[in-house]
C-alpha cells in the first residue's frame, strides 16, 4: 500500500487495516518515498506472560479495594 501524509492523518484506519493484513505501507511525502512501515509478525509480539513482573504477586490474597486503600492511606 502507498500512503501519503494526508492518508496517514485522515485515513489511519485504512493504513492499520493494511498492516493487519501483513501488507507493507510505503509513506510518500511530496512525491518521494520517506518511509516504509513493516507489520510486526504475530510470533514477534511480546506476551504478557513472558514479562518479568507477570505473576509476581500471585501469593497475595488481599482484594484490590484493600490494596488501594492501603496505598492511598488516610489524610492525617
């Protein structure tokens, strides 16, 4: 797909749809090629489960409301 700067501004949904279909998008500015947007392959996308912080508080049994009250604390 070829897209101008105006397309990037006003038709970004079409550009993103092309990337979802694994199409490369060439960006044109004043008639010259300025950039190429290459879609990320699904295997290269990071997963939340692979992050170091995922599950670090799995043994904590406090509710979200209790934890937020603890973090916010009282005024005085």
